[in-house]
C-alpha cells in the first residue's frame, strides 16, 4: 500500500468517524447548558450530532446574554414554537435564500432591516399598509422583478428611490405654503 493510498484511507476513515466525534453526551454539557436545554434532554441521544453541537453552542450564547437579551430570546423562541409547520418551513426557505446571497447583499439587507426597526411604530405600520395596499398580483410582480435584478440594478433602484424621496420631501414644505418648488 502506497503512502498516498494509506493517507487517503485515513482521511476517509476520519470523515466517516467525524460525525460520531461530534456527538455530545448529555453529561458532557455544563449544568448551565443542561438548564437552558432542559426540554431537549429526553430526546438528546436521538438528535443528529450537528444538531447537538448547534444546540450546545446556542445554549452558550444564551448564557452570555444579558437578562434583557435572554428575555427577548425566550420571547422569540415562544413565538417560533407557536408558528405552524408550514410557516416555519416558509421561514426556513427564506433563510436558505438569504444565505445564498452574496455577502454584500446580506449586509445590505441587514442594514435595511435595522433601518426599518429604527422607524417609529407608526412609520412601520404606514409602510406595511402601503405594501398591503398594492394588489397581490402587483406585489408578486415586484418581488419577481427584484429577485431577477443583479446587485448593481438593485443599488441603482435604491438610489433613485432615495433621491426621489429627498426631492419629494424638499417639495412638501413648498406645497404646504403654496410656494413654487
């Protein structure tokens, strides 16, 4: 057996054994992690090793959170658990689509979401109402158009919309006073 063949066999054996190496026994978790993951204890041994690792890491993140952050995380988890299986599947699909986007588009989406969150509740509701006032077919067309745009086209559209809003806001005071724009 050549050195190359032996190295290749060792690599294959390591890959096959890797999932077992990732598996965590419940007793390997810290008491704090066990406390956070208490509901998972009964089925822990049935979980995939990757899922066990993800849950253990999530418990660690949770333990590092402030009490306010922990409360918000509990609230999000309760909301998630209340969702229908179909809604959860839809959200997972959106997440997969998001993860397939280039990093710069992911960052742009995150920034737009942060901007949306900074809006007052009234402004957010107004945006939602504007979106919902568009007929469903037109919303589908807009979504499809957005999906088929490349990043540069999206950037240009955002710039045009932003400049249009600036021009509109500059004209509003003039319109209110009756002055010419």
